[in-house]
C-alpha cells in the first residue's frame, strides 16, 4: 500500500503498488494538491519565458508528447495516466509538470533570447573512491519547485523527483545510477518526456545497457545524462537532434554543469548570459583539486560549494535538493535544499 511520510523535511512517497496504472493512481491521489500547485507554477513560467501566448498554446505543444511516451514504454504511459486521472490534472497539463525545460526549448523566443536572469542549475560529479564508485548531483531549478521535491521509493529503485513527475534522477537495485542536468537546445523537437527516459534507463541491469537506452531514445531536447554502475560510467550530452558519449572510464573523475563540454555538441545549445554554469564547474574542479570525496557522505557534504540559495517568493534558480549514490553498496543520500546545509536522508536498496 502506498504511503507518504516526511523525514528531515523530505517527503517520501513509497509505492508498493504493481507497475503501471495502480502505481500512478496512488501517486496522483496522495499528492493531488501538490501536483496542481507545481503545474500552476510551471504554466506561469512557460508563459513568462517563452513566446507561447496562453495556456491553450502551451497544452497544444504538450499534447504530441503523449503518443511518444506510449510508444516508448506502455507501462510508464499507464503510470503517467494514472497520476493524471487520480490527481484530476489532464494528461497534457501533466506533460508540462514533467517536461517543463524541454517544452520551454520549443519556443522561438526562448531560442533567440534566453532570459539573462536565469542562472540555470544542476552540478554533477562521478568519482571512484577507495570503496567504489559514487555518483551524485545537486538539483537546481526554479526555487519555487523546492516545496514540491519528493523521493519516490519503488521496490526496485529510489528516485529523486517532484510531485507528479515520473522521476528525475535515481538508483536501482542493480546498482545503476543516473543523473541529469539541463542544456538549452537550439534544435528542440517533440520527444520522449525526459523523466520517462530516466525511468526507462533505470530498468537496466548495467550502465552500458542504460547508455544504450539513452542513445536509442527519441530525445526532444538538451540534457547531460550520466549512467554508471560499480564498473563503468558514461556521460552523454544530448540535444534535439544529436547525442554523444563525451565521458567514460570509471578510473577518472567526471564533472558537469550546464554547458556542453564537447565542441560539436556546444553548437546545439546556448548558455544564458548570467548562467552560473562556468562558475559552478570551476567550484567542482577546485573541490577535486583539494582532494576528491572518498565516500557518498563526503560528496553530499561537499556539494555545499556549488549550492545556490533560495530566495523565498522568487522563481530564481536555487538548489532545491540533491541525490548522491554509492553504486557498490546501493545506498543513496538525499535532501531538500542545499546538501551539507540540510541533513541527508539515507535509502538502501
């Protein structure tokens, strides 16, 4: 039976229901109000940051993604529709909740004039340690999203997410972990809801299988994905038309923020004038230069160096939470807000 509890300020949605529609119905019922709230916020942001004229235009842009999701994974589609039905939020509106950044990239205004006040977010680190591989990220998004951060506990995975979203980053029972960070594509198109891609990749038993899920998926816009396990790691930069493995080799530390590191992929994306991406990457590099973290807890605490404080009452980008994963012990640490400043909640698979 599904439960919702809060530990150290972090809401945890535990879903033991069967995959597909039953799981979605439980999610939508328990988080109904929060799902409507985050939709209202993201609709406001869509209309502010794009040239989409009104809600009807936003929903017209959202609608084609539903068939793509059904074709990608019928079970995830049923889960998605269960969330929609139980929450009373239409499927098109739930696309906005799940796919906000990629929908935004479909706007001509967003392509031509990225809002300079949007500093962007998400800082990612993979590092080998004495005890094995550790992967983690901050989740930096409009600060108003922080009130809707959740952890979804499934029988076979732990997912960092927000209310109504299929999952944004996570660890599965096979020790495959995945992180994401946004890239602002100039070649965006209709594609798979990126949280569904995360869930699809996390059905894999190895990092190599998860890599292939990403490379074969009908992606619509830009993200950097890291998939890793106890033996391998792959960092993949994507846009609406291109995908490229730019990082691999589990004996090396791999870092990423919100600009393309590959010259070819850099031609597919733009960086807002006031982005903190370069600064945060330098912060990660300085941290590593002083001694790389040797445990999941050390990585969690160290992410403070790239934390972005929230301005209450503002949509300005902030560190809304974090997830760090020990890929050997299949252990995860998560929080709401800036890690190191907020306590870690532990999860074991």
